[in-house]
C-alpha cells in the first residue's frame, strides 16, 4: 500500500507541474515608467526643445536668400542652446532609451555643424540637405519623448 501511495503522489505531482506549466501567465500591471514630477520636468524640457525646433524653420528662407552671415549667426545664436536643452531632455528620459535619444541628438548637432560649414562655403544645396537631415533626426529624437510625435517639415514645406 505504501508503494502505491508513493507512485500516486509522484503522478499527482507530475500532473500538477504539467498543468501549472501549461497555464497562461496572469496579466501583470506595468509600473509607470515616469513619476508625475519626472513627466512635468520632461514636459518643460520638451517645450524648450520644441520651441527651438520650430525656430529651425527660419533657416531655409535665409539660405535661399543667401544671407549666409545670418545663417551662421542664427546657428550660433538662438540655436546655440539646442545642444544643452536636448541633452537635458535626453538625460531625463527612461534609461532604456537614453542612448538612442543621445545618438539622435548628436545627429541633429552634426547636421547643424554641416549647415554652418555650408554657409561658410555658400553652398545652398548642402545647407538645405543638412537642414532636412536635421529635421528628420529631430523627429527621431522626439519619438523618445513620452507623448510627443511631431510631423516632419522639409525645406520645401518651410518655403
């Protein structure tokens, strides 16, 4: 009789393990990624960055009018804070997306440097091409910001 109990206990344990392994996992609630304070801070940083992004639309008319000194001054003046503000915003994001956000921000800066170089060389095509690249990379950056996805405006639309 004891021998049968051991076998029965073993069989029941095997059935229990099988049933538990075949069952679906219970739905788990995801914890919020950001606190209310973090979201408020991100919203403020995002508003600052979005304001500077909107100012980028001033570049194509300056390039088309071949006002090269104004292009250079604009990049170093009003857009001079862009690196700092995008860096603040990237640091406040979820650590999982920070590397991608920083990489997208770096691409924006590289395009601005190329626009500045194009202004010094008086090269319309290079300036407008890098302007479009900057906007595209800006949009990539903004996709990492919670609840922000803005449409891309190309140099053709900015006219």
